[in-house]
């Protein structure tokens, strides 16, 4: 595989600007003689800005992409991001692309449309389901979804309401009584469909839950917004069905005559920290991924409505999933003998222990996050083909004024495991929370793409 760099010359100007910005902020963010300063100096020449990537590292870039626009998986990156990196890595049919944190399945979907075989895993049942179902939309014929929807509609009212995990607190307040009953009946009507129609309609059903509820997927979890205008489930489904029909036509136009049967992705419900049971067809040659960020977001809360409608029977089962995913959220548990796995993590944890934190569990979460990510990278080293390329989007984080250069720490860990760090591309700078800004000043926080080679 040949290695294509980004448009280097143009970035020179950017690079000089970065150095200025970063130098002025460096003094503010890392104490003299700190491990983090050493890391920054070590990787300085591998770092460069490519701020045109800023919209493609987020879901916003998918707003007009057929099928990817249907279900708002807000932690997803954009289709264009995956296409861009497949191109940079010169990928073709002989490659095998792997996403160990597949989410919506953007990596596999884009690989498929590029004629490249792929495999993905996710530990969150709803993400596994979504990324497994998304490729099925490419096989739909025109009007198929519309006709099925017309056949379901008259049956909804007469259906028995489906069982849902009503003991989960958010389920008791998320919906009006009327919408909850209608959604449960609609769910039962969908459950009776034959495969693959059932999965396609379940996908659409999950995609309307947010708008039919008093909740909103923003911030660290699912926020309750009692004054929100909510949609009627039948109208919301009808809108989704129309969007799908539009996308069936658009995809034919954008990819005429595409043959996708040979590149159906393999998708597993599995843990990226242990790849020993994954049935890879062969050694993956490319990883394009983004792990959960160390930012306290809890996927089992953000996606709790979907989980409660289909994947868990009760609160106990939901909590079991919460404690089974990567430890990037505040309820993450840490074992007594677990210690920070890198000196920079140790430094941050020590600095935080001297401060008054708004949540005392933050240092444990940070330690657990890096232990888990180190394990993930070790697994990649085991399964990847020699020479394989990795592009991973990561967000740096800042707690109580302590900046954590996640991109640099993970890169040094990867190096210790055996990878070569090729580039650290800064895609965008984010601000800080208003609380942090007031107390510690405004410091840009990087969202980067780390590029490694095995
Ligand atoms: C940032 S999202 C990935 C989004 C994806 N790139 C996309 O375009 O949709 C991170 C994903 O990691 C998943 N995840 C969390 N813990 C995991 C684990 N231990 N193993 C595999 N996946 C995990 C989450 O469920 C989430 O879907």
C-alpha cells in the first residue's frame, strides 16, 4: 500500500499559526518540566493542522448523506471522513477495513460503497444493531418501505402494547402517556414483520424516539426537556419512510450499478478490549475509528430509550451494559490494583487530587480510560496485518484546568506497543465549559486524528 500525505504545502502556513497559538497556550496549559510538555515536544514535528476536516469529524457532515442521515448517532464521524482516509491509505478491494468502535457503522458503510470489505464491532447493543442494519438499506427496491408502512399502519391500533423496561427512571418521564402507548403498539406491529423488513423498521422506529419524547440527546446524557414540542409517532414514521424512499432513489443515482453483495460488512456485538473471538476473514489492513472520548459521556444514558424499548428487560440489564462498555464515563469502576498506565496520566491524576473537583470520580475515570485504551491498542497490534494503517479520531479533554493530551498519550502508548506514529492531524479546536473558562481561562482543546502504522 502506498502512503499518501495530506496537501502538505498548504499546511505550512497553518503549522506556523499552530506553533504560535500552541506556544502561547503551552505555558498556560502544561507546567514546566511536566511529562505533558515532554510529550508535546516529542511529537511536535508530527503534528499539523488540517482544519478543513473539522466538519467531517462530526456527525454534522452526514446531514445530506443517503441513509446515514436517518438515525442521529451523534457521536458518529462523517461519511466524507472515511472516504477521505480510504483515499489517503490508497485502499482497494484487497484491503480489509476494521472499525472496533463501529457506532452507526459509518466506516463499514463508506467502505462498502467504495467496494472494500470491512468488519466492525460495538459493545452497545443498539450500535451493533444499527451498524448491522444500515447496509440492508442498500438492497431496498423503490417503494418497498412505503408499501410495507402502508400495510403496517392499519394494524397498529389493534396491536398489544410491546413490553418495555418501564422500571428505568427516564422511561417514566420521557413520553406523554398517549405517545408511549402508541409507540409500544407500533413496536409490536413492527416485531411481527418478517426479516429483513423488521430490522429496517426497527431502525426507523429507533430514529423517531428522540423526537417523540421530551428528551434530547445533547450534553453528557439524555436531557429531559419538558417544554419540548413532541412529534406524533405515526407522522414521524411517515416522514422517515419518505426520507428512505428519497434516499433509495438518490443512492441509485449516486452509485449506479454498484455491486455490494461481495462487500457486505461483518458486524459483531463485541468488546474492543478483547478481540480473541472475532472471526476476521483475514488480517485487517486498515482501521478507521473513533473510540469513546474521556469526556464523561455515557452511551447507555444517551441511548437509553432505544435500549429500554428493545434491548433490555429492566434497569438491572441496562446497568450491566453500562458497566460493560469502555470506561469513559463517570460511573466507571476501577479495581484497587489498577494504576495510571502512563506517566502523563499519573501526572494528571496527581494534579487533580490536589484540587477540589466537581465530581470526585474523575481521576478514577481517567485512569480506567487509559487502561482500557492501552488494552484496545494491544489487541489491534495482535490482529492487524503488518504495515496496516490506523486513523483514529480522539478528543483531548480538560478537567479543573488540567489539560489531558489524549492524542499524544495514546500515540506514545501505541509506540511502546510497536506502532509507528506517522501524523497527528489537528482537525479542530473546541472551547471549554463556561465554568472552566471563568476559573482557568480559555484554552483551545484539540480534536485530532492520530495516524499510526503497524
Ligand atoms: C465515538 S463512537 C463511534 C462512532 C463511529 N465512528 C460512527 O461513525 O458512528 C464510540 C463507540 O464505541 C462504542 N463502545 C464503547 N465501549 C466499547 C467497547 N468496549 N468495545 C467496543 N465498542 C465500544 C460505543 O458504543 C460507541 O458506539
